[in-house]
C-alpha cells in the first residue's frame, strides 16, 4: 500500500495533474460523484465503490443507479469530506485508495473486491424453475405489512426488457399461478405498468401505482398451461412501450390447477399454517444462490476520530454474539476489531467499535455465503487480499498494450476504460456478453454493443466480440427482427448487428463467423424488408418507403417514425450486400443492394421534405419523420447521421449537404468543448457521444479539432476515468442522467485515441490523422501494436527524442491479401507541432507491404 503515492504521480488520478500545454486533463468539467466497478470479468458479482471508497450493492428499480446498500468507513460526529482517490496498484487493478478529511482528522480507505480463483456465470437456474433475463434485483426493496409473506420484500428487476421466468411442469400440464408485486418507489401513473404474460392464460395489464399505495402487496392469478408441451410454463412481466420500461416482480407461486385460493392465503404465503404452493419463488434473490464473494474495506484513522461503519441499507441486520452481522441468518458483514454495537439510524445502521480504535477492516459477503466463507474471509489479511487480487488481475487477458499514447492521463483513461468494459462482461442464460454498464444498463443494448464488438476486434479479441453478437442474435424473432429490448420497437437494431458482423469480418480478415451467421443475416434482411413493406400500404404517410412508427431512444421518448433507423438500415444493408458478395451469394447481394437503394431513394425524397435550417442557417434533418412546427432543440438526437457518415462505407458522403449542415449545427451548439442537448438532458453534456462526434472532424482532416474534443471529453470524466451518460454543465445545478460508469464512453475513450493514430475507411488506412501536440513532446512515445483495421494490421511507433528536436516514425509493413488497399500518412499534426514536412499537401501515400521509417526535425 505504500506504493500508492508513487503510483499517483503516473496515474490520471493524481490530484493537480498538470502539463505546460494548453490541452491538459485537469477534470475541470468532471462529475463530483462516481461509481467505480470492482468485480472481475465474466463474473456474476458486480460491486462498485464510490468516490468515498464505500462499497455499493443492491442496485434496483428505484432510485435508479444508486446502491440501496452502502457500506462506508465513517466516524462519530460531523461527516468527513472527500479529499482524493486513486488506484492503489495502478489503473489495471481496481483497488481504490481514498482519503477523507475533517479538519486535521483523516481516514485512509482501501476498497476492493477480492478476486476469486475463477469467474462464475450469473446462474438463475434450478431444477424447478429458471430465470432467463439475468439476476438483477434488490434485497429488502419493499416493506410489506406484518403477516405478509416475506417474499414480497424483494424485487426482480427487468432492465428495459421483460423479467422472464419459466417453471418446470409435466408436458402440457396446467397450473394456477400467482404473480405478486410490492411497489416501493414509483408514485405516478404509467410509471410502473406491469404487462403480465403467463403461457396458456390471457394477458393482464395493470398500473401498479393506480392499483395500490407504496409497500402494499398486489396479487394476480393466472390459469396457465404448457401450451407448447415443452415441459415449461413461461412467465414474463414487462412494461408497455412508451412507459417507464423497467419492470418489477416480487414473488411467484405455483399451485395445482383449479386450486381455490383466498386473498388472505395468497398474502400470507410461506407464513401460512399450511402453504399449499407447489413452488414459491422470492424473485430478485437469485444473487443469494451465486458463488460466494467477499469484498473488503480497510480504514486507517488519524487524529481523534472515533471509527464507525455507516451501513445505508433497507436490509434487516442483526449483530450476533461472535461479532458477525447477519441478514436472514446469513453472514453479511465481518469486522476487525469486533463490533461493539449495531444501531438503527434514519438511513440504515451504525456499526460501533471500542474506544481508541485506529484501524478497522470490514469484509462484506455476497452470494450463497455461509459460516465457512466467513471464517475463510477473516483469515485473509488486507495485505494478502491486495496481493492476491493484484496478481489475479494481472493474469486477465485484457488487450491493454495495443494502444499507447504519450499523455499519461489519456493513457490511464484508455487502460481504465478497457478494464471497465471487460469488468462488465457477464454470462446470462449461457450467453457471454459485453454489458452496457453495471446497474441501470446491466444488459445488452445493441447500439452500444456493436461499438464494443468493433473495438475489441481492432484489439484482436474477436472471440469476445462474437460472443456478444451471438447474444444479440439469440433475441432474433421468427420474422427476422432482433428484439433484445422487447417490447420497445427499435428498428435499427437488426441492421446494426449485421454491420457488426461484417465489421468483425473486415477487421479480423476472417469470414467464418459471417458464414456461420449467414442464414440469420438473410432472415434479418427479410425482417427489415417486412417492416418497410408495412409502410407501402400507406402511400400518404410521411414515412412511406422507410419504417413504421417505433421508438427512437437517445433523446426521443415518444413513439413515431424516425430517421435513425433509416440511416442504420442503409448502412446495414450495404454491409449485408458485402457479406453476400464475399461469401459468393451474388443473387442475395443484388437483392440487398436493391433494398438499400429503395431505402435510400425514400430517404432522399422524404428528407428533402423534412429538412430545415436552424437559426444560423445550417441545414439539418430533424430525426422525427414529418416533424412540424418549431424545433426548440435542432441538435436533439443528431447522433443519428454521424453513425452512417462514419460507418456507411461512403453512402452518406462528407460533402453531402446534410452532413455539412448538421456538423455546422453541432459545432454551433458546443459548450465546454462538446455539443449540448444531443440526448435526454436539455443543455446537458453526453461525453461519450462527444467522442463519437470527434470522429467526424477526423474523417474531414481537422486534427486540431479532434484533439480539442478528445480533451474536452476527458475533462468531463471522474477522477478515476469514468463517465456518467449525461451531465449538467459546470455552473448549472448538478444533474446526472443514465448509468455510471457509462461503457459507451469507455469504448470511445479507447477507440478514438487509437483511431487518431490509425483508422480505416473504404479500404484505406489513414495514419496519424490527428496527433495532439501534447503527444509530441520530448521523450514522447505513441505506439500501436498489431492494431487491426479493415484494411490491414498496423504496428507503428512515433517517438520523440530526449531533446524534443526529432520525431521518428516507424511503420511495419501493412498488407492485405484479400483486397487492394491504400495507406495514407497524414503529416499535418507533425507540421502543427513544428516539425518540418516535405510534402505540400500534408499527406503522402505509402506502399502496402513495405516498411516505412522517417525522421522529422524541428528547431
């Protein structure tokens, strides 16, 4: 732990980090509170720490993104304030070192999740029933009345998708099934509507806020039947499209068909004198059946502070005689020294210790922990826990070393972002996937996922990316549409996934996976065609020839026809055409091209009707099709065109009037270096999308602009290199929206700096498209090591001498056997940094298959 001070000097987390140049990562726009994931890749356990070094658990369906159980080192008297936080062992290892201050008193906190020997999947399957949507839930989320079955205390949470259980029955069997709810958060109508589906029974739709007050149990009966004779009865709960999409379910009980039941018996449930249920499920408690996990907080106190632990929680805790704090007779919290008291507070619990205590260690147990796990945890000292966890983290195959840039702050963000992406990986119902985040977005979102799969393909980890694409394909419906966010009708998803498959094949130069998925790609194109065909029945509709009304997301809540799906459809159909051509399916290639052309023709016709100019005269296309009236936020959801400009292989060209006008519009709305109001938060910053925006000037050869945006996005991060999805401007009342850490931003923080050194576009590799002057100081090293692109694998090094007067570029041979490629070296950044370049147009073409070395000088 003594290494913390030394590491701080090299880490982005060091307070007061500064450089002489204008561009510097100083977190001037950063978020004041943050969540740092601690768990290991592909494990069920996803704990987090906050900026105070507290452990966070029980993320649930309200309040969103907030840990409902928080274990924090504290002291008697006034609260301590956050002073600083850094990674104890460097950004590759999520062990947090935090300092809290109160006058001359301080608390030095070390926080970690003890890395297990082996990661464990999120297993929600038993011999009697299975949960297929994951294990998201919260313990003791609700407080039902005395005498109500205890299962109503907990909650399963469907994260923008259905909660999906299935119960084992005899083939074709009928059962009477109860679904139980106990809402503790939502107050308003349409904010917690439960659409309940039980196989073999009519659906029921109920507004839970209308039906009962907070913490009152609600019961619904179904006469279900195994209609497809597969030996299971499927049960789903979700929210209707257009309403709060996060569903809840407290309990599920199965009775013999025809059982006569009273409300009293259903309410008392497992407390009844005779429980007649054949199966009773406490929904949301799947976490308690997972492999045991232990997290640790160590706090060292200076001054006169009297230590205590503050446990904010709805859980009912008990202090046992041996000092173990239990919950439902399971060990939950162990301490050294032994706690002297456990006292209720208005926020949860206070754990007290003997007078004069100067150091406390707390072990928090999760999963199916028992007394044996508790004894094992106590034997693991803080020092050993740090050593064990560090060693295991250093063994994980995360592709850190593919991208190196000279600014240590940006490099630390690259490393931290990569680790975060892999920490979010999870195996659900047999599918291993990159999740979009850890609480609100603990699951698949295709719009994020395809950018992550694209990134990891660049880094040489197509295997992990393809697993995520497999997970997306597992949600493909018989009509071809990929529906991972049911019932939200997001029509761009199918095309995005097809693009993701083709992009992986391009980058890896391996088309076996595309061949494996060929029939699903054909089916996906048929699904896109079927949606378009629906519009042809309505020749007077503003969306004729495109897509019917659906859900846009990304800033637009209402259900309506929108252009983001059209942009993605054209891009995805051209990708499908290239896959077909590569695999020798000429007939399908022509059909896919024709469908893309039909979409394109409809797009051009309709966009000329709908396009308009902003107050500055910039031409743009509102994302809502047929939008009428005043447009108070012209830039709203204008991320949509950027995707096709970047990934569309030239169909939406840089000189297209919509691209030129829309980029001018976005530039005119920049505040704190990034366009505002792109998404859900008016006058808010979406830093991840800001980095996506930076790819546009990269394509347009504006290197200084790219660098400005990169540093602006970095300065909106937390001091541990994470981002919230959207945040208010500095100076405005603090507001944060979406999950944190936001993995789309983490993806962009790796992909953008790498692309500034090398990116491909339409079979051309562009080298050094945007190298900030800050990366070209004395002793600077910028490197790509076997970084894969769609036009060849790039290994290069751009290094600056100790005196800063020479820069040497070494490029290993770039080859591609399957197609002709071009290699363009851009030297504008070198020129801007004062180096002499010989070429007048600031770019030269290199020959494929040849090594290139050049030294540039400056005075």
